[in-house]
């Protein structure tokens, strides 16, 4: 991808500035860095700054949820369910556990791979019947998955944390139509996509509810209708560095991200936080920190902010003042 090449060039520029040799391996995400007798590795933009155990926990949504619950940190609860190595189908005990958990949230839940990313194979179930179909679909591909309650959230924030400091915050906003009091939903949508380029339209139609195309529903003036409930930039959500975040909200988001990083022993990570009507909940944490969405959507400022983050990380890796 273009953004990955841009980030790799950033790393080359940064390491060259500090006299660090960099070696890339063909057809492999490993990056080797060396300064004198001191070497470090980067793998898939996972920098050698967090422990292996912490990195493993962050790949496991259910495990993160357990730790956050233990420390009483507001978060979106994730419960992991899995088939044993000897089983190929759901037994009664497992299905009862799944139903009991989902029932806590009136079967309005999200089902996803336990170690998935980028919104792939993530489904919103609205009922017990939908849950059953979704679970069978996931277990036909994965040996384990997790369930979490669904929260309607217009905004999701990603906070980049380095050494107990919030270095960067960006906002992911769901695509939404705004009512004018008289136009039908299908008309509002038609007008909306007429302003988009081909690439954005392609993202929009990924994982899309096509009933919108024929809907005669009329939105009240100022009423918002979310076209997507996922906040993934790959599915069309907008990304911004500012988004008019007031200082009080910024402080709450930053403090929650820092508390999460401390309790998970994270040195360098990105923390995803859902804004549920100004009630903030940790969604996920990642030790593989790639900032392609900022580079793609935030112009020169996004490029410079990304470079500043990676510059600081490389200096920490090699103990450079």
C-alpha cells in the first residue's frame, strides 16, 4: 500500500538522521535496525518497546476486557467463546453460555473474531436468531470469537500513547446523512454520494445496508442517520485530527487512554475509545501502531504528526536524547 511505503520511507529518513542502519526483508514485514552493537526489530509496525506478554494480551480482545474489568476501567465488555480442539460444532453447554451472555444485552450485540482487525468479519446481531446465524458463520472460519454489547456511537477516538504521554489523538466519525425535514432517505443518499470520488464510494459500499437505496423514510430537520455503525476508515468513516474536540472531552479521553496504558503496562500503543453520548469506554488497545489513516486523510499535518511519533519511538528504542 502507498501509505505503508510512506511510513517505511519515514523510518528510513529517521534512522538515517540518527546514524541507524535499517534493513528490510523482501516479502516479510520484519525491519532490522542497528546502531553499533545495538539492534532492535520492528514487525508489522509493532516496535520492540512492549513485552511479549502485553503484546499477546492486546491481540486478544477477551483478555484485554478481563484486565480492564479487574482495574474497573470503563470499557466495552468482550467475552471470548471457542471450540475445543476436539470439537467441530457448538455443543449445548457452549451455546447456553453464548446465549446467557448475549441476553444480558437483550441480544443487541456485536460478534467478531477474537484477534481480528479492520472491521473484517464483524457483525451486529439484533436478536437471538441473528446471533445464532452469526455464531455459526464465525465458527465456520475461526476457532474462537468474542461477543460484546452494541453501543451506538457516532465517534471513536484513537489515542497514541508513548511512555505515559498522549502523543496524538484522532477522531473516527461514522458516515451520516442529515435530514432537511422533507427529503426521503434515498434522495439524501443519492445527493451525498454524488459529491464523493470513486475510491470513497467503493469504501462506502463495503458492508453496506442496501435498503437505504429504496427507503422512503423522511428524516426530521437536523436528524442524523448513520450509514455505517463501524468506525473503520477502510469502510468509509472520516478521520480528523481536531474535530472540534473541546478541552474537557480531550482531557477525559487522554486520561482514560493513559490509565489503560498504565494498567496494561503499555509503553507504545494506540488505544481506541468509544464516545457513547459523552460516556467514554475503552474498546481495544493495539501494540502494532500504524498511522496510515492519518496520512491518508489529514494532509501535510497528518504526515508531520506521524513522523514526529515515529521519530520519538526510534529515539526511545535506541536511548537517544
